[in-house]
């Protein structure tokens, strides 16, 4: 029974001991107290709680804990020693493929995967990409429930997101927050910049790495990867659109080969007036915010402030589009970049290198 229905019944019931001579606001308060007593816990939940619980119900069965035994080099002695660590991951295909972070499984000698239903199975490292801090692990287990992958390009600052993981080994820990900012850059352990990173204030801790960042529809929009210390409430996730491209290469080849331009960039919207003036179909562009010295971009004459709109005739609306094209580009051969520079459309030849 809904709240409004209970209040209506109270209004129509002469046998209830409600003081009709009392002021109207007192009578309404009494009715509210009585109505609350009839409502279940689920009916009393606010919309925010309902959203978080609904997303959790859809994604939690796919979240896993990875226990990794790795062989790491010991610098002082010049030898190697085994260490055990852990992290999170999530199933994204019905046949047992799992997303996690590269730094969780790097150097893995043995991987144990603990499923949400209590099963523990062996995992195989399919491949990792240190440049995006992403990795794919495969398990062989029946009756697994994969997540549904969303579109990180549709995210907006202020949107509710939920992080699910296993911090410090506490399984299926849920935190919630909002998208604090988009288009951030962070440096991977390989030293390369990861562009278009999602910033969120959903609390992350060691062990959350590799877990899913989920929107209010229960779709995974990012892979949680880092916490900025000692700051509070600054957590970062790799967009799922980037992860999809990387996963395809890892599942096909076991590694990622990509062209390298040597730029730091972020996605920006492109004004309709500007796209019409230049007769291009772009709704967005990639703004160059940094150019590394001695890079192909530097040698080609690309500058900070250039807005990249196409590569070899293929439109670039976002950093994800650029990453996807660089995965397929022929390196050590010339490509044509089209940029908007000071409102002018400029074509610049550049030769990406393999990195």
C-alpha cells in the first residue's frame, strides 16, 4: 500500500482516535506517524537508495576478487621473490573474460579468482596493457553472470556513479558518489599519460582497483584504477569505451600495438556553427593540451590548443575515437591529421611511431 493510500484510508476512518478539534497540522502529523508504521522498509527508501540498490543487484554477481601471486624483482639482491596481493575485477562476457587493472596482475605467476557465489577458480592472464592500466583475465566456470557495458561518452559531471570492489579483501563493498569531472589525464606506471580519465568522489581503497564504476542503470562505465593520495574524494577510472578497444586487442593478440603521437589531450564539444562553417560532421573534437618533446606530434608541428577533428579522413569526436584509430594505424607511414587552429582548418602530415 502506498503512502498516499494509507493517508486516504485514515481520513475516511471514523474509528481512528484522531483529535478532530486539534489544529489541522497536528492531525496531519499524527496521520503521518501512523502511515509510516504501515510502510515496509523498501517503501520507505528514498529514490537515491533505490537507485544504488538496483544497480548493485544487476552488477554484484559479476564482481570478483583476484588473489595474485607474483614474482617481482628484488633490486637490492638482484634476484626475485614471490609476493601475494589482491584486487578486484568483473566479468564482461558469458565465457569468463574478466576486466581488471594491469597493476593488479602484473608479473602474475598464479591467479585465483573468487566469484560472488563463493566459488574459487584458477585464472589465466590473457594480456595486459600498462599504458592504460588495463588487463584481461579468463576463467573457466559455468553459470557466470557478466555485466552490461555502457557508454562512457554519455557521462556528465554530477551524474550518480557506484563503485563496487573488494578493498582490503572485504568482498562486495559498495560506495557511491558522483562524476566529479571528465577529461582528466593521469600517468600510468609505464610513464605514459592515460587521457580522458573519469574523476569521481565514490570512495576507493586499496583492493578496489579493477572493479567496475557503474551508472544508475546498472551499466559499467569505467574501470576503477587509482586514488590520489593524500587527497580525499579524488578517485579515477578508465572509461569503458577505452577499455573495450583495449580488450579487443588483448583478446585477439595478447598485447596492444598502437601508434604514438606524443600528445596529452581531452575531449571537447564542437560548436555547431564551427562544424557547419568547415563542413564537417563532428559533434566533438580532441583538444591538444600538451605536446611531448622529441615526439611525432612535435616534429609535425602540432601545438597546444589545436583541436583534432579527423585522422586520414575518419572523424574524431573524442579521445576514445583517437585511441581506436591509433590501434589500427600503420606506424612508420604518414597519416594526415586535420585540426582546427584559430578557427582555421589545417591539415598536418604526421608519422606515428610504434610504442
